[in-house]
């Protein structure tokens, strides 16, 4: 009996000791912060290319968060378009336990252009801070900051862009004669490139000139006589260039046929690639696909392009992010032909511009659909049948 009483007393004393120690020890339990404030040094930012790398465009500051544990906290700046939902933001991780970060004009401009903001125009973007513990645990987000940002063009031109550009030479129908027909006038497809779908005569040569009525000063010719017929470098050639009237005629392909000719003034290079055909602009153009409001059903008037000129169509439409679309010629579920990307294009990747081809009985329904941007929103799509190109920009 005494032994039982002794053992019971020892158990009670031990329990009291354990309870006492437990009650006195501090408890460290991580908890997600309920509030997370962030702010920016400016609300409206005009970015400048001169001194862009040295000038601070904006500084973001935020709370030093308390998770109730000593584990390091990771902060990430997230940027998105005004219509974006941060499902696919531009992200930049900040040094651990640092509570502010600055962007120079050049860095913020790169981010703005990646978000498809228009150079020279006021655009709105959204910024927020993300915090988390190790292994992305206990994620918290700050308030959303809206900024007005005016980016500059990130393109540096090797040669100034001319107002117009024509093909002239023995490889084209004009055969050095004037006036140059409109079929040989190239299309400016973006801030640095001209492009054209054109029939070239095998074994001939050509140059780029800026007038339809006479040889221009300068013209643009191959850098050397050994430049490839498929791609090469070009230089201005005229009375004031160095060397004066330098360069050689651009060697055309050996086989006659339809080709895509591109002149890029940011790199001073040209390319000549075989094309399936010369495109003829349809009377009407529609957009269809699961990226559009009506998906793959027959489009209505809201999905019809406006015809800007003989070869150009334009539409403003809401697109669902990460889906597919194509261009058709009537208010039907599909038409023959439709217009899609060439075989070999990155079908699962969004691009801001690209080539289009006919897809139908004429080429055994070849090609792949276009991919919409990752973020849903309103976009402007321009299609040009003379250059065989399209581009897409956020509205």
C-alpha cells in the first residue's frame, strides 16, 4: 500500500513539474499578417531614355511584416496591367528583410514594354508586394498601387526609318522602270521593320528605295556583294553616305516565286524567305476562337474587323488569356480559307506579331492558331494582307 501511495505521489509531482515547465515556456506560432501596407514615391511617371540607367524613376516602400517567428521573409514586387489580375505578373524578388526598392527609368521602361504599354502614351499599371516565409509559406499581399506610366520606345535604330520603302530592280516586275507599282511598296509593320509579300523573278537583284518615281538618295543596298540571297546586311547608299554610293545590289533568290521580304532598320538587316502565296485581302474579316467572347461559335458583328484600307483590317476585342484564335472571312464557325500562323510557329507561345498564311483546301489546312496574351483584357489586333502580318497590342 505504501508503495502504491509513493508511486502515485511521484506521478503527481512529475505532472506538476511538466505542466509548470510547459506553462512558462514561450510559444512561437507563425501567423499571416492581417495588414500589409505599401506605397510609391510617385503616382505619375514619365520615363526618359537620356540617362535612363542612372535616374531613379520610382521607389516603393512597405511595412516590415511580423510573422511572430524569426524565419527570414521574402518580398517580391509584382507588376501587371490595369486590366490584369496578377495571374501572370512581372515579378522581381527583393533582398530578404529589405523594405524598399527603386526602379531606374531604364528598368521600369523594360517592365512597361513587356506589359505591352504604348511608348509615348500615358498607361496605367498595377503594383503590389508579395511576402512569404521559406518554401512560399504563408503568402501575404499588400494593397494595390496604381501608377500612370509613360514609357519610351525601347528600340534603338541603326538607320532612321524612312517614310516609305519600295523594292526596285531586276527581280521585281518594274525591272528598274518607273513609276514603281503599289505592289512593290513595302508595309511598315512596326517601329523598326518594313515587310512585303511579293513575286520575285529568279536570278535577279533588287534594292530598297524611298520614292516610287525616281532613284532615292539614299537608297539601301547590300553591305557587300557576298551577302546571302536569304539574309544579309544593308547600308544607306547615297551622295552623303560613307562610303558615298557604297554597297551592292541585293542578290535575289535563284527560283521565281512568292517571297516575304523584310527590312529591319534596328539591325540593318534584310531577309528573303519563300512564302506559300501572295495573299489577297478578303472583303470581310472576323476573329474566332476560345479566346473570343463567342468561342468557336459563328462570330457576330462584335467580332468583325473594320477595314482600314485595301489591305488592312483592325479590331478592338476582349480576349481571354492563354487561349487560341484565328481569322476567318465570314460570320461562320470556320471558312475556307482561314488565316493562321505558318507551320513551325510556336503554337503554345504568345507573340505580339507574326506572319499569317491561308489555311484551307489550297494548302491542306496547314498552320496553327494564334495564342492570346497570358492576361485577359481588351486588345487591338491589326492584320495586313499585303505584308502577310498581324500584330496585337493591349488597348
